[in-house]
């Protein structure tokens, strides 16, 4: 199955200035992400940038990049424009790899793409892994996923779900069984849905939880979820994250 990896890259960042261009062992972070994604089975990898400086940095290292508008409210809006610029067919599959994930596993990218071929009823796909620490379970910055019997998403939440009524009566001191799932921020889309998604009205639960994927569920679309045993490598949101990833490289 041929599919395209699209990497949204926005120069402005509130916690780390010029984040896509941050140096990691001699190369900009967005280039590191693209080179990692190129190890997957994708037919091509393209950076969707909001700045000519990102496009220039990518081209300097042989990475395909397209320049998108600066006023997109979200990464999915940026990818929808990029899919039109690339003239991708409606049934083509796109995988959104975040531009701050230089240690993304290529096999995970393949798995998320493959789900859309395996699950024709799904408009989107994503991934999750079992949580093994109570601190992560109760952390609102760790998004949890709840699935049905077929591996389709029922809900995503910042709350500790599913809530173990009897086990948590005296406080959350242990994890429910089976282990709850942590959502991994990687998404697969059919291009037809990707181009439709930004025009959908925001969902009340999306606004409340600040989780964009809930918009798809609210409008009746299905999201297939690949469950992996391995937690993803660390992403880069802050200067401290960047130093940690530099050390790993």
C-alpha cells in the first residue's frame, strides 16, 4: 500500500522558539523527523511548512517541503492544504507525523497507515499503548483512549478513564485491569476525510477536553486504533526536552 507522510511544521512556538529548526546533532529537528519517517514504508515524506526558512532548511537536506498558509488554526488544516497542493487522490492515505517527534518509530507509522486499508469503515487511524504508572493515568497531559471490541475508538479523554468504580473508591492507588491506554499523537487519514475535517463544526466535547480528534467521533466518523506494547520515544516541547533528545542522538 502506498501512502504519504505529511509533517506539519510551524515556526512559532510558545515554549521553544523556532522549534522545527532546532539543531539536533547537526541537522534541524524537522529534517530529523522526515529522515526518520523515510525509514517507514511511505511512498514519500513531505513537510508542510508555514515559513520559507523551514522549506529552505528541508531542501538543503534533500527533504521535500511545501509552503502552506501561516493562518491555519491547527495542524490538520495545514495538512488539508498540503494534500491539495500535492494533488493527492481522495482515496489516498496520509499519515500525520508530528514535527517534534524525531524518535518516531518507522514501524508505528506503517501500522497506522495499514489500519486504514484493513478497516474500510474508519475515516481515521491512530495509536495507543498500555499505561504502566498511576501518575500517568491521573495526569491530564496524558491523553487516554477507550476502545470497543473491534479496536475502534469510543472516546479520548484527559481524565483517568475507564474509571474503576469499586477499585478507586478510596483514591487512585493502582491501575485498573486491563491496563488503560495512552493515546499516541499520530494520525492516519483518507485524503477525502482530511480535506473535509477542517470544515466540520467543533464538537462541544472537543472544546471541553481540547482534543481535536473528538470532533471526528462527534460527527459519526470512526477512528481505528493500533495498540502497541512500546511507548514512543520522547517528543520535543520544551528546551529541556530538546536537551534530552540531543543526548540520545
